[in-house]
C-alpha cells in the first residue's frame, strides 16, 4: 500500500496534474493508477508542453497534416484522443466506486472565460464528443463561468470549476453547483450521474502574498496564507454541504462538490516540497499533484487529517493580513485574472506550435 492509498482511506483522492501521449501508451499511467492515482487533470499549459515539447504527437500530426483541418481542429483531435484514453484507463475505478472517482478533466477554450453562453456551448460539445461518464469539463470560476457552471450542472454535465483563489469565490462556485442540482431535479434529471469538483489554487497565493509581506518586512506570515485560505474554504464546504437544502438533494443521490487542491507544487525552495499536500488532507477532498510533487509525497509525505486542524490560527492569520493593510481579495482576484490570461497565452502558443509542425510536415 502506498501513501496515495493511505490518503484514499482518509477520504482524499489524488489526481495526476499532467498528461501526455507517452504517459498513456507506455503503461506509465496504468502503473500510477495501480499506485493509487484516482484521476487526471489537464489544462492548456500542460497540453502546450506535451505537444510542442515532445515528439509524442509527431506520428499523429503526420497523419492529419495532409487533411483539410484547422489548427484548432487538429488540437482538439489530439486532446480528445488523450483524454478519452485516460478516461478509459480510469473507468474501472469509476465503476467500482459508483462514480465516486476515476475522472479526467478537459478545459474549455480559455478565450471563453468571460463568455457564459460560449462556455456552455463549448462544454456541451466537448462532453458529447468524449461521451464518457467520467469526464469533467473545466470551467474557470469567473462571473461568466459561475453562471455557466450552474447551467451545465442543471443539464447533468460534469464540471471541474477551476482557477478559484478566494473563499468568497469558492462559496459562489459551491452555491452555483447546488443551484444547478436543483435545476436538474426540476428537469427530472438523475442526480446520481452528475459530479463536480471546485479547484482551489493554493501555492500561487503564497507566491503573491509573500511578495507583499516582504515589501513591508513581515516574515511571520510568509508561507502560511495559502494553507490558511484553503482551510477556511474547506470549513465553508462543510457548512454549505449540510443542512436542509443540501440534505434534500443528497437524499436523491447528489454528491457533494469536493474541494480540489490545485497548484500544489511548492514554488519557494525554502518550503517543504510536500507542504501543500501534508497540510490539506481531509475527507471529501482531491489533491491534484504534478509528477514531481507526487514523487516527493510517495517518498516522504505525511498521512494524517490536517485540513480541519488549527482553524482558529488560520482565521487569525488571514485577519492579521488585513491588519497589515494587505488586501487578500484584491490579490486573489488578480491571480484569477492572471491565470485566465496565462492559460489563454498557453493555448495560443499551443496552436502556433501545432500549426508550425503541420506546415513542416506538409512541406517534407
């Protein structure tokens, strides 16, 4: 039994925050599933590095280079094939847990982050093309995205709400999920067949807040606000997914929207490399780890319920930040804006690389 299996026993699923074709075709992903990986996430940056930074896709690109396809269509064909194969590998886990785990995420075009109707249409289309019950469509938690999340859940489409950096934004996402479930009930949909996670990005909060703390010579709070924020979000999760409103949905088979800890690689070399895993273990959660973080946790991570500990201290740390004149809401809003922009740049870079590769293949 690995540490990943031990986390699962405590109620936390570990998903791999990485995908590329050779990971699937070599048997490496299956080996990781055997070690306790229970899902996979992707984003435009991951696909950009996988497709433009390797030869994994050259054969597939050679096959489609002569076809009359746009660059967007070529990318989608590659991504859908990878996501579909990964989902098939995880399908036995999905079936054995009756939909509790075994999911793979694919993101909508990041250029649609502020376009609710465009996001809804794109999510519907991707979910239909992939045609698997263990697919999650990633939707950024912008105001437009939150509207889309409610609509998509109301149609029974699984959603990974992404780029959440603040407790207030998390609450809005959780409430949109519940409102979506209520719409699904009204439409006589099956609540047992829909799933969602709320991806709260962790390490980037410390990177930004530490910078502000350093400017005023404050060191005591450095490396603490990200974990404190995530713990406060989990506390709200426990409150939101309780009570009469939620119990009415749960009695009809609804699943809670699990908090997912994203951006869990440690950016500061002075902090422990498993900081954002060890500190956030708890029931009904997901931790999505890039390969290096997963390797570190498998080697020396700490397995114990921690996300509910020191909640009083977490509140005090966030309150102290405000006393110091640091506006956490402004910082987290900028982080979301920057995250949307970064994914859009990665997507454009990815399409450019595919276009260049296809052009070279046509000329060869």
